[in-house]
């Protein structure tokens, strides 16, 4: 990639807010870092954030529905050298600087550092190394950021404004171990070999009531999958007023060891827990390295029937997928509002039939593809084009840390440049049918089960339980429908699991609170393994 030092002119004016009556008129932003921040050249992506308020730092306001920002790649940038944001720089949610309405704004620059990965497949990639923050450039330790400056935008101007990213984001504060909650972090030899850099995975463990008092007792385990978090499983907090705390710590409550897993990748805050050509052998790393270490340090029943799974959204897909791909290693899953179990609706995109990811094509007209809806009113909140533009501004070559990019990294093949081969062009929306076929043959879970039911089905009887709102904000209920349609018709054997729906439920709907879910799991184990 080439460092962008000079870009064409901007047709806006920015005035630095000051008590001085003579305010500078600004037309471009030039951003750099000083030698005290790094005495070596850096490669990465520079962001300019433009916010209407300073209630929180502008960088912390960036998001799906967040404030305005722009991004520029740079390579081997030396201290003092400048990266320029101007009228040709793509932004989100407004595409270009000239389209920002006149007014008062707060601005801030952020430098996201990239690391060189010399992967074992022979490809060299420059990506952001997660610093145990969950692949988030806004708060990743070691990234640089500038002070906040107030500016005024109007229509004319001639000068440029310089911003220096001279502040360093500090390390993440990992919560300390307590009587109830423990932490593990290990270097994965499998993943480090694949990426050519040290890669770490970990877990947060929640111990049951009576664990210390019964040193010879072993417990079944609940693995809760999901986005990167250092929180305890089920959002456990040592608070006497918390209903979950009261139940978990009470006599007679089902005694499980509960675990949340941390496995961020250079692509996302979470690997999706399976082996892939772009991310590497995360499935093997979790099953062969991390879980054995958990079971070594804590008194888990180290047998497949005693390892249960749950999770929602990303964690819903993961818990379902690893149960399917590792049917003997796990004893059952309760997967909530999972990411697409079938690729005929991937946040509105039909991977197999749509010619373009940004619109639906009919005989005489086209309709924009909706990515996100309000589950109560049905109102469209984001189109597919908008969602993908946001990811493109966050990072080129799939380095956005965004949802569509991680699906391409997990489900898709490697491209000629070593980054994943995209399912569609993020600027035009044009679909690649060869990539769509790869997705289907490797990670369409409904299709996988249909092809392999005769061999894998007998190992999954009673183990597949899914719940979802029928008005899921991201249309994930349709993948659940497709999966249920297949599984409900299975025979020799019948799948023997369950599908539960919330009639007007949106993303995040679940049929009962976590404490009731744990009781359901306990009843399942007592039925399948009496006297456990």
C-alpha cells in the first residue's frame, strides 16, 4: 500500500475556535506523529473524527450510527511526515468533507498501528494486532491520538490545519481474580505458527457455589460464546442486589463452571471459533489448547457430554457451528439469534441469487437492500451500501473489524494478495459467484447438515436448540427458518432439538432469563446422564 502524503484540495473552511478574533480558515487536515511517540516509521491507518459534541471524546463516538469520520492508509510513515484528509477522502456517514453542513464541530485524529504478519501460507499482511481490547482502533493500547480541537465549518478557505497524534492509549485494565471469577490467557502455538506473530487466547471462568468447599468435586461446564469481553459469564457481578448473583451463589442452584472465551483475530474481535484459511486454526486452538488448559486448572468434567454451549448473535453462530463441526466434543447447544445459519439471507443479502449486494433487482426497477431495521416499527435504519461504506472507511482490504468483513474472512477463500477474497466489491456491490460457492461448500451450516446428516446426525440428536425473535433487526430469523425447515424433516434420526421464537422479538430476544436457561441445561443433563 502507498502512503498518502498529498491529496487534492478540500472545498470547505474550518476555523479554529478561539477567543482571538482572528481565526484561521482551514481547508485540509494534515496529521502526523512526533518522534517521542515513535522513533521508527509506522504503517497503519489514520482517522479524522468530526463530532458535534464533546460529551465523549470524538474517537469514542465512532460507530454504526456514530459520528462522522474519515480514514487514510499510510505506509512507512516517519515521525513528522503528514497524512492528509481532504475533499477526495472517503468518509462515513457523510461521504465527503464538502457535504458536511456548516457549523461548530470538535475534531480529533487517531493513528491505528498495523503489524507485519508473515503467515505460514506464504502471504505477508499488514493488519492491526489486537492488544486485548477486542480489535477496536478507538481504544486499542499503543494507538496514538491527538487533542480535541473545536472548529467552525463554512464554505471558503485557504489554509490547512495540522493535528499531531502525540497521546498514547494505555494498556487495558484486566479485572483481578476474585473468589468467583478467574482469568486465563495463553499463547497459542497453533495460531502463532500460522500468523508468524505471538497470538493469545484466553477465558474468564465463573466458579459455582461450593467450589472451594468441595475440592474433590468436578462440574459440567457451560461455554458462552460471543464477542470479545473480559466480563464474567452471564455478566456476573458480585453484587448482592443482582438477581443473577443471588441465584448463582445460592444453595440448590445448578452447579456449573461457566466460561467465556477470548479469541480475537487481526480481522475481528472474535474468530468465530472455527478453522479457516484466512484466520487460521482457531477451532483447533480452542479445542486442543485453551479448553484443555481450563480443564487442567479447574475441576471441569472433561467429557463431551458435560461441555454445553450457548451464546447470542456471533456467539449464537459459534455455539451452533462448533456443536456441528465437533459433535463429540460438546454435549448440546442453546444458540440465540445466531448469525446466518443459511446464506440465503446475510443481513438482507441473498448470497446465491443476488447479483449485487447493494440492491434487489426486479424486472423494471431496483430496490436498495436493507441491512438493519427497527424491529418494532420495521423502519429501515441502514442500507447494505451504508453499512459497507462504514466498514470501508474503518479499513481497506477487510481490515475494518466489521461484521461483513469478518464473515468474508471466516467463510471465504484467500485472495491473491493474501487478504480474504471478497464476496462483493464494497464500492459497487458487484457479487463474486466463485466466492459465493466457496461460502456454501464450507460454511453454510444448513447445507452442511443436509449433505452430512447420515454421518453427523446421530451425534447431534437432542443437541441443537435455537431461539430467535421473528423481527430480528438484522434479518437473522430467516437463516433460523431455513435451518428449522431442514431439521424438522430429518429422519434416521430426527434431530430431536428445539426452535423457539419471539413473535415480535428483535435482535437479542431470548425466551427466558439466564438463570432459567441454566436450569434448562441442568434438566437436560439429568435426563441424558442421570445421576451426573
